[in-house]
C-alpha cells in the first residue's frame, strides 16, 4: 500500500477530527507521512457523533428532485413534517436553494446520483480496512435496514426513489408485512408495505468508532491538537496553518471541516456553496425486545436506530445555519410515532442533540484540490451519508496526495465548482 519510495514522507495537517478527517489521517499515515489533526472540539464530537450510524451505500438519491420540491410547502406547514426553515436564515440560504432547484432536472438527478454512487459503492472497502485495523467489529451490526409504510402515499413516494436506486445498481427488496414481524419481534402489528435494504450496516456508536480510529492513529505516532484553525496562507511551497494557539507549517493540508468548510474556502479566496442541513436526535431506552436493525418509519421520515446506549430517534432537516440555537420541539414530537409501532417503548428522553450535516445543493461530496490552492485537499460534503463516506473520502484523499490514480472523474467533486 505504501508509496513512500516514490513519495517521500511529508508534514501534513488535517483540519477537522470528524470521520472524514480521522480517516484521511489514517490513510495518510499508511503512506508514512507525519500527520497532525487539529480540531477545537475534540475527536468525533460534531456530526460524526450524533448521526443515525448507518453505513448506507444505497443512499444515492439526491435531495434535489421535482417530487421533493413539490412537497416542500406541505412539509413546511406540518409541525411534525421532515423539513423546517428558520426564517431569519432564509436570505443566507437563498443561493444554495436556487442551486438545488437547478440540480433538479432529470439529467442532473441521474448525474448527481451516479457521482455519489461512485463513492458509496466503495464505502465498505474502506470501512472494512479501518474496522479490521482498529479491531472495532463489535461496534458494527451487519443486518440491513427496514423501511415500513402505513399508507400507500408514503410507499408511492419511496417507489420513485427505488427506481433511481435500482438505476444505480442497488437491490431494493419489497417484503410482505408478515415477513417484517418475523424479522423484528419488537413489532406488535404488521404494516401495509415494507422494504428491506440488505447492503447496509449500523455503527452502534459512531462517535466512539471515530474515537477508536483516532486512537489507532495516535498509537501509530499521529498527533492530535485541540486547536481551531483561523488562517491558511502559503509559505513558499508549504502552507502556514494559523490556529488559536500558534502556527503549524505543512507540506500538504487536508480540510475535513464538515459543515464549517465554507469558512476555510473563504480563507483560501474561493466560494463554496456548502451549507448545513441541521439534524436532531433524542435517545430513549431500548424497547424490550430490542430492534435488530434501523427502521425508517416512511410515513413520518423518522429513523429508529438500536445503538449501544439506547435507541436513537432521528428525523428530518432544519435549515438554520451554524449559529442559531437548537429547537428540540419537532424531534421530541417524533417519539410518539415510535411508541405507536413499539407500544412497549418507554418514552423517557435520555439525551437530545443537534448537529450539522455538511451539504451541497447538488448532493455531491467535495473532494480534491481547488485550482488556486495547490497542496490543499478537501474531504467533505458527505451530507446525509457523510458517516458512510468518511473512510472512502479519506482513502481517496491519501491517493490524491500521493498522486495515485483514483479511477474517478474528479471534476464532479471539485471544491471550487461554484
Ligand atoms: C441527525 C443526523 C443523522 C445522520 N445519519 C447519518 C447516517 O445514518 N449515515 C451517514 O452516513 N451519515 C449520517 N449523517 C451525516 C453525517 O453525520 C455527516 O455527514 C458526517 O458525520 C460528517 O462528517 P465530517 O467528518 O465531514 O464532519 P464532522 O463530524 O462535523 O467534523 C468536522 C469537524 O471539523 C471541525 N472544525 C470545523 N472548523 C474547524 C476549524 N476552523 N479548525 C479546526 N477544526 C474545525 C469541527 O469542530 C468538527 O469536529 C447524519 C447527520 C445527522 C445530523
């Protein structure tokens, strides 16, 4: 794997200690580079902590689709619907949203789905390498996911997605209601429709997995510093990375700052149309019996995920940027939907969380070097599947730093494509 003979070891700074940054650091270390990760928050404490933990290679369907856009007004009027806009944030969101609409034509939908698929298809390749090296298989459950539907309408909406998933080569299995009861003994009733996606896995504690990957990185000599990057400037052929605690000089820089990546792009002098789709979770105690796999309640866009510390209930998208305070009312309103299908569920909230998905309007990740900043590599924009894509984005980033062939059309992921 190492290219150290053709590529001498370099000093590399990775900005951001989420899954994308930590995975990049691990793969760069395989090439014998001296790697330092910088993050003021600590390892895996932002989006990579609180997500739904699914490794979801079939999730290739872009958000920008006419059927979704048509449903936006209805979604916004429903206080338990899957979409919320904090209206004071609308002026900032407008350019992002216009670009999303531009990306909703049939040809763009397919191109964007294929761009995601090229990375999603390799998600397990990288995860399996890192899980095996860090000895973390006990945090993974390889049991697929189920989507269940009470109404024909919600099921019809899903069938549109299924067409695209199948066009991207995925198997989407429609199941009879009785089969669902056998797969999930926790259910007390059957459902009108159910869908099984086999090629998914669940991380029982995504924050812990990210930390375990980081421990492996540190055990192999990597450095982690709790510092916030405030400036990025050329220093001859190298880069000066200024933080709230000093300066690091690096041959290469990897930017894996998730939803904050637009700020780093601004420091480098280019515009990146990346915003955050905020998301929430609440933790409640596991039902008895426990769910065996994540369940999507298709009628309400609610995800129920069995995790190490309890059952995680996640839902929907809120547009409100990085600074507005959280509003937990909507996620709390989702718990009764879970109770409806799991009557034995104890509705006791153990914790509540909000986090920031790093999202582009074309739903394509952001990978590679911007034209004006040679030596700086972005690994971000994973949006709803950023936990799935973190490791493979890290692997590809190490390939790009080494100048290895990636087999990808890198133009479509360019950080300065706007
Ligand atoms: C409710 C919810 C459910 C989700 N479910 C799933 C799922 O089931 N499957 C899936 O694949 N994805 C899921 N996601 C998406 C996924 O969590 C994210 O896309 C992914 O975690 C992003 O990882 P990251 O490493 O890019 O960013 P992050 O984990 O957000 O890490 C970025 C890091 O950069 C640091 N940083 C920012 N600015 C600076 C700076 N100036 N200097 C230094 N450091 C900086 C931050 O402190 C942060 O720690 C979900 C997201 C949410 C919100």
